[in-house]
């Protein structure tokens, strides 16, 4: 979970903002008073560093194009939420709280969404103390942007790892998607109860097209692992109706969906779509201190799972001011924060 906030002391508890070089949309004050981020390693910037896990990126060549060096981002530069924060108008770096390797279920040593919700309550209490009023803190958070990107680890680190988890024996892909959606719905309702009103949901990318999946699973001549992509899409296919349901049932709530699968399925001008830019062990995390590709702006993937900064820039632009109605539902982030 992460927060972007302009100045107050309690803001410095949560996740770092990278402000890169694109001052395309915001001039002057931020469009929202704060930005909370709930998610997994695609939004992480170092929250996994203190955890006893191999899912870390606080070493070279990670963030080779980031001014502060390797802080814990799973890419070569800025994450998509870093770039969105820039378009919102934020200009300060804020330390990490917790997010990487997270999932909808509560498994493993990572920080699940439920734990991130607990962390958010800690921040609310600090804001309420600073403002001397729960009501003032609630009104403040009602104006903030929240983004939630979660679920892919429930597939690649759970359902499709039968030697470590039994979910694929318990559920068909259709049943598993529904189990995840039921829990996800409750988590989003809990986020609403935690005072969130403007929520951007990130759908899941085609996980079967990652270098890791291509190296690990049989493809039967297909360019990607179709069984993994099909399972992910069963989850994605129900997100629009979930957004509609929550918008209808939660007073004053505004939720939108970024359709990541469609954005990630198109080439977007990138040349290398299924290879890692950094030398990676079993097409997974980058090998320490190895030299990555020089033409990083032509690659979709930095390591076996995570996109390059170039690919993040594409997702940022297509989510913030959508030129194609297929990229977002029912509106884009700029409409979410302005209305």
C-alpha cells in the first residue's frame, strides 16, 4: 500500500513517488490531495526489501535509469503509478510501506491486500490525530485517488504452482476466478469503508505472455501460454460488472477500470515483446550486476514478470487520458479525479 501526499508529516510513512520528466497534464497544485496505492510488485518501490523473500529488486541492474539507483522497483526506471503520480502533480519522494508480491488471498510472507488495508487504517488514525477530527480526516481522504492493482500473483504464484498450492485441485479456472472476485469485492468494499471514494482498478495483464511463463510452461506451438491467459481473462471478464455493482451500491463511490489486458496485448510500437531486457535467472528476476540491453525503450519486459519503464509510460498515458474507449471503463483517471 502506498500514499502520495503533498506536505504533512504523516505523509512520509508510505510509498515513494518517482517524478520523472513528463509535465504533460498538471501545472500548479496536485489534482487530488493524496494518492494511495494498493497493489503488488508492479507498484512496489522497496517495501519488500526488509522481508525474507527472494522477490526483491534492490540491486543493480534494477532501476538503472532511475536517478536514485536501485530502491526496490521491479523495473529499470519509473513504475506506472510513479508516472501517474506525476500527472497528478506530486513532486516529493515518499518512503515505502508495503506492497510487493501481494495477492488477493492471504498466503506467503508478503503483504496481502488485507494487511495493506490495516496499514491504511494506521495512516487514517495519524491523519485524524493531525487534523484533530475523524470527520476532517474522512473528508480529506474522500477527495484522494486510490488505485488497486492485484490478482496476477494469485495465478502465477498460486493456481499455476500445483506443487506448492492445491487451489487448482480444489477449483476449476471458472470457480477460482469467482472465488477471487468474491474476495476482491469484499476488499474493495473495505477500502470504501476506509473512506476511499475515487478508486482506479487495474485489470490483469496477459500473464501467459511473460518471459517467465513462456520459459516455464508448455505452449503447444502458441506464442504464449494460452491456459494461463485464459484463466486470467476469466477474472478480467467480470471486472466491469464488479465496477458497475460497486458504483451502484456504494454511496458517492466512483470506480473505474483500466483494461490492462488489451493494452498489453498490442505491440504499442515496442519491438521485443516476450524477451527480458536484463539477464534473468530462469527468465525470472534479474541476475545481480549483469549488463542489461541498451535499447530498453524497445522492450516490453524488464525481467521475467515486470514491464520496462517504456511500457509503463504507455500504460500511464492510455489510462490517464484514454484516447480509446477500450482502454478504460467507464471513464479514465483524469475524469475520475476531476469530477
